[in-house]
C-alpha cells in the first residue's frame, strides 16, 4: 500500500492570528498607558518614547501585513492557494521582513535611551551610546541586505528570468552574524 496522503484543505493562519492578536492588543494597551503617563499631568516625552512609538508603529504595520497574508491564504497548503494569491502572500511576507526588522532594534534603542536618563558614570553613558550606534548600524546593514537580496526585488515573490539572488548559505551566514551567534571565538553549534 503505497498511497500518497492528500493534503488537507485547512489553514493554520487564523489560529496563529488568534495567538498573536491578544498579545498585540495587550502590548498596544501597555504602550498607550505608558504614553498617557508620560503626557499627563505633565508633558514628559523624550527620545525613549519616540523610538518606542516608532517600534510600535512598525509592529502595527507588520501585524496588518500578517493579517493581509492570512487573508490571501497564508497558512494553507500551497496546493490550495492560487498563484496570484501566492504572489500576494509573498509580497506581504517580504514587506513584513522589511518593516518588521526594525522593531527589535528600535525597542533596544528605546531601552538604551531610557537607561541614559539614569545618573551614571561617563563610561556607562559612552557604552550606551556605542550600543545605540551599533543597533542603528546593524539595522541599516540588515535593511540594505534585505533590499539587495535579489535583483530585481520582485524575484522574491515571482519567477524572473536572469534574476540574481544571494545564495542560501550567504543568507544563513548573514543571519547568524546579525543575531550574534558567530563570534571570533567560535559558534555555539555547527552551521554548515
């Protein structure tokens, strides 16, 4: 009996949204309370609040793009997704990648700005400024890599003759460098 199991016409997209949506709503409520407490009774917003607001805005856009991807069929077996909808899904996921990459970096920068308010030594403040600079540099480098991953960019979501894309090995290497898994003393696990 060598029968192939047929794919099930089911989707996990709404289930993932059911997990993410309450967390997103909770985070938005906490952010709103933070901003409210920093504005009333006295306006006291600073760089930490502004970078946090940029991170929240980017996350809201990312969430909306995820909802769009699910509405196009993200989470279904590819057999049941039309090629047109598949392109829309990949476009949404690419936009999520471009916009969503900034969220963790902006959150880290916001935390560093918050720490700068604490009275500390000059060395501590210098270290925080260096860390902020490194976060900005890593974010810019990662965004450039994402935007230059394939030429033309539309090769990320459709077949383009003579398209030039970075190899998968290079993508993995850059990903490990970005998250800090590779360092001059070695890696915590083999990657190749």
